[in-house]
């Protein structure tokens, strides 16, 4: 492998451009190409950010110059696309969720391990400046013992902005965007041990941007309780109904000595506010100047650094597989109305060097 990690993108939909735009800014990475079932989309991405267009996914995997595949396909394709790349000897970063079943997620982790390959999961936004600052404050005891965490994911109505909303509604908001605070909270508190969830369809009849009606059958609203191994209780609200500009958003952490709010579990420059118990909230400055928005591709660059330094990368497939089990457990709990025990574990990520 050369000094630069050579990467290729599979799946050139809406999220591919933010990824490509940021990937090309990392000196340790080289974007060598991309492919998509709809080749004109790959050609448009290539025209803006460079790299060749592979006529098929098989052609991409056959290129020995490709070190790592960034899997940006739809939710239902993540498992098969990632598995094929690992079998071809490529490192992989997969968009969320890693898979839609616990068995498939575990299989991918085991396959990567058996081949000596890196499997990177998402979301990776816990590595952002605001998020790392919040985690540092909690680790340093600023809040005392944290006992309760709230996460709000009001993600609006996908059909109002996305040209192909069906896959999002098929998996539901918990699998699509609930993974962001789940990845964050597990990175902070460690593995989950018990999950109980309630969900239902609150707005079944929808219309796409093209005026095509469709019906939602997977719960588009859910409230999930998570008990972490360290005893912390988390409450996660997810939906595809309430606008994402709602007053209830982001993350809250409540401890014996104080409370901390993070305005966004997503954007690296989310607002941080802290209050000692019984006092008013005050703004907190991040420990490092934050990137505006999300630095897509940071997890890919972090894997390149980890390979160069011979260490474990921070956003691991093992972690993403654990979050997949939480998601599956929540879906099961919605059906049975009973709590579900989580069996898996993972090694929590190290803080970013600048946030230790």
C-alpha cells in the first residue's frame, strides 16, 4: 500500500457528494474512483471530484489499486456490498446500519477479522469537536455521576427532500437516524444491556416529491429505553414526522452535579451548554475549533491513520454491530411489548488525541 490510502465509493446517491467533497481534502487519502447502478450518477461525481468511473461493482473490486471501499448504498444492500468487498480483500467503511440483522452484522465483523481487514462502521459523528468535548466533560467528572441521558431525533418527513424515500420508510427512523445518538451513547457509556421500545405509524399516507402516493407500514415514531452496562439510563425518541427544527433536539446528559446539553448529535459544531445542579445553563466552548457541519469521511481518514500507526481505528465494525443488535432488539420489543436483553459487547473507542 502506498503512502495514501486509495479509496473507491460504491453508491453515488445524495450522501456521496458530501463524502467525496470531504474525502479529497484529507492528505492521507486518494479518491481513485466510484460506481453506481445508475452510472450517470457516478459520472457526475467523478466530473466534480476526480477518479475513474467503474462500469460495475465487480470491476471496482477487481482493481488492485483500490485499498478501501466506502459503501454508500441503500440500507438493504449494505450487508451484501460489504461482504463482497471483504471477500475481495478490501478494507470497508459502511454507512449505517452495518446490516439489518444481528447475524449478518456479526458475520461481517468475523469475516473482516479472519481476513485481517479493517471494517469501519458509522455513524462516526461521536468523533466531532462538540461531541468529543461533551464526552471529555463527562469523563472528567464535570457532571458528577451521569445517570440519565435523553436523545431526540425529530428527522422530519423524508419525502419532502429525498427523491427516493421508500428505503428510509421501509427500515424506519430508528434504523436510519436513531443510530447516530446510539453510536454516541454507546461510545460514551459502553455496551447496552437491556432495550425496551414502543413504536407505531403516526402518519401512514405520504406523497413523494413526484406526487406519487405511498403508505408507511414500519413505525415512523418510536420511543426507546436503553439500559447501559454502567447503569446509565437512556431515552431515545425517533420519528419521520416532527420537523428537525423542533425545540426538542440533540442530546442531554444529567448527572448528580450538573447537566450538559449538546444541540446536535450530528453536526460537529453543535451548541454545548452546561449547568451546575440548580443553576442556569452557560455556553461551553469546544476543546478544539469545530468543523462546520459534518466532516464526512473523517472515519475513512481515521482508518488510514490507524493503519499507518498500527492501532485500532475508532469507529469499528464491532461497535456498529453492537448498535445493530440494539436496533433489532428495539424492533422486537415494539412487537412483543417486552424488554430485550443485549448479548454482544465491544471495545469502546479511545478519545481523539486532542480531547484526552
